[in-house]
């Protein structure tokens, strides 16, 4: 299977634009996704006309069209109680946590000192309980694993620092509030590679018999801006610090008009996916050019087959920490 043809875009793309909102805003993009009582729920990032983002829910029976969008912002930043959210909240990744019977949401809080990782939980996508910041700035692109490893929760995240590339790490917590024991999981490549210098997790890790399926974005800086594309990786089921496979090639890049033109041209940025158990289809929801929401599908079995034929990445040791 050729990675370039793994995913098929929906004919309905872009499936959501700012015109689908019932209130004025600039853009709607980078949604997290969940299946709730048989419906697809997207928790979309909406950038308002000040430039500050909040999250708004859209629901659909088939996950493709007929979206019912909340008439006002569903989850707003609360800078008076949470100063780290002063410039908004962005890019949610949603994980069902069976042990808690809740969805966990890892999102970016945009603080004065830069973006950081915050966590919240919800039972219904109407009320949200904040667990607070999990990582100091700059850190983003975080996603919770659905279960504990050796008694501890695990979080993928992407710290940025002054030296060197921005890589994917995993951290652990006994209670979703206190995080530590950091390990490097995947490194950005270098030079001309599509995923040079900056990578970050997309949708939350998906448990499969072969390992944790990871979709991640890679950034390629060009003379006319950055290109955001996505690739795949597979992490060890018992020890997600170990990457078993990683695609050399990107599997989706900005090729369509809605992905090549918009507020930030040349961006596909998935934050959510769901598996349709009846069809075996993986549905990926992504931001297109920081302006609208796109949908692409693939058979989960094909995606797994593809990733299992990808190269084994260099084994990182804990001492490889920068
Ligand atoms: C990243 C994040 C995303 C955004 C992307 C492209 O750093 O800020 O929210 O979609 O850049 O602009």
C-alpha cells in the first residue's frame, strides 16, 4: 500500500467553515473528536475576531454532514481564574478514559510566556472540569493515553526549547495532575526532511493489537512559510517510550484548495480521529490552513498494514535526552 493513497478526503470537504457558526468568528479548525452515544462530536477550535481561541462543539449523526453546532462558545478560556489562558485555548485532543468513565482533554493554553499543556475532563461535552496546567511553557501538541502503564497515566507532549529541534516526549502521572519521568519518544529529523526540526502528536494514541498508532505532524520550513504534513508511527503497547515503526514519507499533506489557502497556507493539522467499528474506517478530522475543518478516511487495517511495513526508528535511550 502506497502511503500517498492511504487516506481519502471527504467529498464534503471542508466539512465545517466559519459560516456554520451561529455567531461571528474568524475561523474554525483543529478539532478533537469523540464518539458519544453513536454521534460524532467535534470539539473545534474557533478563533474569534480578536484572535483569541475558544472551543465549540459540533455534533453529527454520520460524522460527515448535518452538523449541529453549539449556538455559543462551549468551552471558553477563563483568564481571571486561569491566567495561563489569557490568550485563549487551542487544539484539543480527546481521549476516552474508561477507568474514570470520562473524556480527558489535553489542550493548549496560550499564556503570556507562551503555549503550555492544560488538561480537563468532561462527561458530556457541556460541562468541563479543569485539572490545570500539566506542563510549563513552551509545550503543546499533548494527548493522553487512555489507560495507565504500571499504575501511571501517560501523556504525549512536545516541549520547545531554545536549542535544537522540537521532539515528542512522554511523561507520567499518578493522578493526571503531577507529571514527571520524562522520556524522549520521537525526534524531529533534520535538513530537507518533511518532518525536520519540529514534530508534534496529532490525534490521541490509538490502541491496536500491534501497538499504539500515532499520527504526528511534521513541519518543513520553506521560503514562503511552513508546510504542515502528517506521518505515522507505532509505539510499543506496554512501553510507549519505545517507537517500533515510523513512516519515512508523509501520508497526507496540504494538496487541496482549502488546505493551500487560508489564514496559514499549506497546513493539514489533525487533532482527532474516531474508528467506525461497523465499517472498520478510521475517520480523521483536521484543520485546513487554520481556517476550516476537513475529513479524511482510511481503512484502519490498511493503515496498520502500512505502518507495520515502515522502518524501525533508531532506538532512543533515556540518556538521549537533550
Ligand atoms: C501550530 C499550532 C496549530 C496551527 C499550526 C499551523 O504551531 O499553533 O494550532 O494549526 O501551528 O499554523
